[in-house]
């Protein structure tokens, strides 16, 4: 699989360096390089690409602002000299975040992450998750992580991110996304929403105490609007 790409950077040296990196990467085909986001707007309309290497600090229109204008099919890897923008890059669903000066090793690792993302997308064909699916991928701490569905205990949704609690792991996997987006990629036959902030794996429910689901020392609340589906599942499995 090959990916088309473009580069946006107002620094000529950085632009030339990334161009050289792209041209020697076998799975990348460079379709354009632009000295500003304003220039890139017109160029990308005429020649859309799969992957965009995008600088953040630029005059007129910065990279974070421009990222909101890029078509959803184009994935973004930010390139910048300033580490404080890392969290903002997650908010626009960037695939990666490279700090200058950028080595070819770092560039290649980010490119491979993008390639893996597009290969997964192609393999899934954007289909709905099936009951036979064995794992999902999530972005966490600048990495694309595979999580086995069978190992997930429950998922907690917070304001801008989720915590995925995995069996036999001391800490949850944290990813900047909404609980709704996670729910859409889970097979509904295996997972159940029990609260606006919680999804549980039905087969992992070991104890229900006074209307709350217990995982170790954690008590998961069940809201009124989600009680009936949970009760129906428990009734089907309860021997009386």
C-alpha cells in the first residue's frame, strides 16, 4: 500500500528536509509542498492527499486552525518545535506529533503508524464491528495500541478522553476520544452501556451489589435509563 502526502511548513529548510524524507520513503508519494496554510488550502482542494505533515506555528493561519479545515479523509502528522501543543494535536485527531529537529527515524516511525492506520481502515472497509472481532486499536501516548476485546473489563468516559480498564493490567489505557466513538467500534452483543460515563463487557460482570457493578474495588453506577437492558441480561443468566 502507498500513501499520497503533502507538507506544509513556512521554514524553507524544514520544508526541504521533510521533502527529502518523503521522497526516500518507499510507501509515500509526495504530491505537494506548501510554505503556508493559506497556500495549502488551494493546493489540497485540487490535489487531496492521504497524509499531511503540518507545521503548527505559521503566520496568517496556524496549523491547528488549518487542521479543522482539512477534509476528514486526510490524516495529519504535526511537525513543530514546541512541545506544548501535544494535547491540542489530539483534539484534532492527529495521528502523530513530531518535535523538531526531526530525524528520519522519527519521520519513518510516524509514517509507518499512518500506513498501519490506513491498512486497518482498508481491511475493515468501514464496516460495523462484528461479534467475531478480536481486538481494537486506540491511540494512547503517541502510540497506536492493540487491545484484545476479551481483556476489556469496562470503559470510563471523561470530558475529553476515555479510560479503558484491561484485565490484569495495573493502569487503564488512556485515549483522547469520546465514549460514543468507542461504543461505535465495540460489538454490541458483548458490551453494554450502563451509564452515560460507563460501558462494561457483559461477560466480565462478576458481582452486582445493590444495583452497582463491582470490579475489584471499583463500583460502577447503573443509571435509570440503562437499568432495563442490564436487568434483562442478568435475568437471562440467573438460576432461580
